[in-house]
C-alpha cells in the first residue's frame, strides 16, 4: 500500500500479517518475535520461556528519564551466542572424532565497550574464550581484563618494537599472547626484541591465501590483501626464524578471507589451502599447535539463507563441521597431529544482542488534498490537469483490470502536464501559486490511482513511481553517522521494524531522515523477503504518543566506527538481564554524551564558551538591544543545554 488514507480500515489485519510484512520469522530466529499485544518480544534462547516486551521495556526505561535514542543490550542473548558457537564446535569435534579442541577468541575491534568485553570474558570463561587485538591500545585492554591464563591473546595488526616487547613480557605474567607475523619487517623486530629481553614469544604467521572470497569484502583477500605473507615470504620467514633459533616458537597459522562470508564454498576452499600450508610448516620443523581460521562467520540479516551479501547459505553447525572435517582430513593424510582450532567470530557473537531504538519526531509527505478550481481564467496546463484528475475519479479498476492501460495513459498525461508547468514557470508564463497548484493536482492524480489499484497493479513499471511520489519521510531522532555508520559507509542493511502497533496495518510507506545536516543522513534500504527495497511499511505517528523503531542485529562495529557528525554524541546504552518471571534487571547504564562533553573532545571549554557569550550579552545590554532579564534567560538556557543530550527531547 502507498502513503494515503485507506478508504476502509483493514480490520482483518493480524500479527501473522505483520510477521510476513517484516520477515521477523526469518531473520529473527529465536530471539525476536511479535507477542499478542502487537509488540516485539525478546527471548534469550530457544529453550527459554523468558520473554521481555521490548516496547514496555523502552517505556519503563524512559520513565527513568533515560531517553531515546538508546541501545539496549541483552546479556542473555550474548551468552547464548557464545554458547551456540562453542556447542557447534563441540558437536563437530564429537561427530568427526577430532583429536583436539576448539578455543575461540573475540576480536576487540568488533565492540571495545568495557561492559561488553567483561561479559564476553565472563560467559566464555568455561571454554577459555580469549581475545584478538589489532593495536597497542587493544593489547593493553586485553592484558588488563583477561584473567584466565588458558585463554589466548591473539596479537594481530601492525607491530612496532613497543607492541612486540609488551606482548613478549606479558608471557611472563602468565598470559598466552601469540604474536602473529603479518608483515615481513616484523620478523627482524621480533628477533631483536628477543635478544634484548632474553625472553621468547609464542609466534604465529598469517598467510595470504590465493582462495577467493565472496560478498562485500571479497576483494580484501588474495595477493593484494593488506595483511599476511605470501608463500615466498613465509619461506623466507621460516629460514630467518631457524637462523635465530626461534623456529620452536612458531606454533600458529592464521588466515582470514573476509568478513560476513556469505558462501560456504569460499570457507571450504580457504580451509583446504590453509590446512596444506599448516602441514608444510610442520614438515619444515615448526612445532605447529594452532590453526586460526580468522573471522568471517556470517549471520543471516535477511532470513533468506542464501549467498547474498545480507545472508549466508550455511548454518553455524555447517560452518563448524566444515572447519573440523577439513582440517582433520588433511592432517591425517599427512600424519600430522590435529591442531587446536581458533576462530575470531566477532560479528556472529555480538550482533544479535544489541537493539538500537529511536523515536520518530515527525513526518513529511506530498500534499494530495486539493480543491479543484472552476475559474475560467486559468492556464491551459491547469485545465488539462483538472480534466485528467476528473477522468481518474470516475474510473474504478477493482473489477476492470482491462482498463489498466487507460490509467497508465492518464498518469503519463499528468506527468507531462506537470513538466509543461515547470517549463512555463521557468519562462515566466505562470506564477508560483499556479505552479504549486499544478503539483498538488499531479499528486492528487497519483493518490486517486493508488486508491483504486491493487498492490500487484501499482508495481507495474509505468506506475511504480507513484509509490515513491506518495511516500513519507519519517524524521528519526538519531544520527546515522554516529549510531549505524555502516548503512552510510558500505550500504549495510539491518532489519528495521516498529517495536509496537503490530495489530494495526502499516498503511504508509516511507523512509527515514536523521538529525544531521547531511543529505546522506538517511535510511532508505530495507529488507523485503530477501530483496532490498527503498521504502518501509510504517504506521502514521499518533499525536502525543511515541512511534518507536528498532534497528536489530547492529551490535558489531557500529559504536566503534561512529563519528560526531554535527556533534551528535553517544546514545544511552542499557545492559539488561532477563529474569525467569519475564521481568528484567538493568545491570548497567552508560549515559549519553552531554553537549559539554562533546565540545570538550574538540578542545572547547564549556566555561569559556559561556563566559564568551556572557560578555556579548553585556555588550548587548549596554546597546539596549537586550534586556537584563533576556540576557539572564539566554545564559540559563545555554548552561542547562550544555548539561543535556545532543539529541532532541520531548
């Protein structure tokens, strides 16, 4: 349906219709559903009977004066994701009689929030879950919060001398850091650090695979990839490590074939190649113990279970099975001991547990309500548009499908008359009032057609633009660049759904514009049964009632990548535990940035700012352009505003 008032309210609309409209049964898996009140429900896992009404939860959070936009992070879902991955590998190890273990690590870059990492370490402790770091800052985080001495600390990224020395000395603390050689010049720095410190690291090597990847990051691997060593470089590195008596510290092979891998065949090819390299390194004298299959484990954003960029054509269990089976087969053929399997599955662990909630501030749409004038002194263009509208009004296509061609002809006439009107305005033959009237008549023609066509007819190539013509813009109380930058930067599509009102048919179609003064600050790509559409089915906002929208499965990378475009800051973040009685407990609250905090990040002193404005008010008072009362009110408002959120409030 398009954005117009329906002639008859659909009283037969059901929750099942909403589920189908938004595809929640496909991408929501076990975590997200619609309850009998028409609100989104959150469930921590398949076996659990615990459910939380997301809409009621947000209303209760707001009653604590914690306003939208906000991120709600469900600890129970995070725990379940960690459990699921470890159980999948445990099942694969048992199925294929694999003679070693799986030991995962979480890549800190996916979400560096302290509260998140502490929970990941807590939930993963029973499996000795470790961390992957890619910088000196992340290394410091890993060293400070990783207490389990069996947990691995995979050290990736560019490494200078200080990075290398820190990792080597950390081994003396009982930690398990593995320095992964990703650039040739790191080898000599490692050798020099060993000599200086008289201590040895655990070493790994990252290989550039020739296997091609798929999806959005398909070109980030291969011979031209940013990280890793080519086969000749690996051979040279092994030679140098032998000469430095460090070959016995080379224990790990690492590879990475991209993020959000959609096609399981890519993973299989990479595993075969990497396993052969692992075997050859063992034959060259390295006591190989670990194989790190990197990240890339995808998640199904659109629910289609296909190899599209927003889905995967494999399940978590398929992935674990292929990893274990491939490594086992190649090792056994070559009489090599089965290695410990490591993966760096960040997106698959963290994505589902976070829901970003924002409220709609208002809407705008074309005005299709027009009073037809019968004035005799009006331009021929206006007269033609009125005649076109009148012809459309007398036609009903509900039972006359054969007349669709006539409707198409009338719509083409209306568009042509509108174009003629624009030309006439440019040449000065009609005034602004007449141009506005012509546009209203054209939109009225579009509305008349939409009111009398079925959904399959309105998608006809010659009529499909009517939907966009009548679509609304919903103004979202958030910054795309701060909260979901991937939608702008790489056209990532997340499930976006109203979190309530699913007992009502969403008659309108619209997209979202954010608060920033940037034309790219918008959300106009939505999931529709495996396809991407530019408009989303939405309800008309009700006066004095929040219309709340949820962006789901956006827990990976978004907070770390967000920027302060237009100085919109961090949103509120709430960590929730779900209780057995379907109630909840707020475990922690990370407050949103105040304007003062954001300004201070850019070296603006709030005190100096207020004082500068106060001086200007004194000058204005002396010039009698501002009264003392007005000056006091202005300063009070500024001081209050600096303590408040950068987002709009009620």
